[in-house]
C-alpha cells in the first residue's frame, strides 16, 4: 500500500473535520503539527470492536465451535501445502 504526503494530509484533515482527531503544536518542530485523537477519537476503536463482536456472534450463531475452528484451519493447511510444494 503506497501513500503520498498529500494523501496522508488529506486523511488527517478529514479526521480533524469530522471530529475524531485534532491538530496540536509540535514542540519539536514548529513547522509541522501533531495529530492526536480527541475524546471521540479514543472511543472509535472500542465501537469498532463492539460492532465486530456483534457481527461475529450473529454470523456464528448455530454453528458448532469445532466447525468454526475446522473452517479456520483448512486454509492454513492449504497454504502450508502450497508452500511446501513451491519449496520442493
């Protein structure tokens, strides 16, 4: 993933405009500002985690935990076999 300084600045400006971040003076460099989370910004990761957990519970309802473990393990086994095949 490549990013440009302009893209990073645009993202920072959007975060400040929308509220989860704010600029503050940089004591080590007068020409650049520091980006820091606002109180709202500190709450964002928890909200994302809460929503993700709710989706996981909904999607996995009625599926046996062992079946979920097996489904997660299968791609790992396939990847391991492909790697061993490529290394042979």
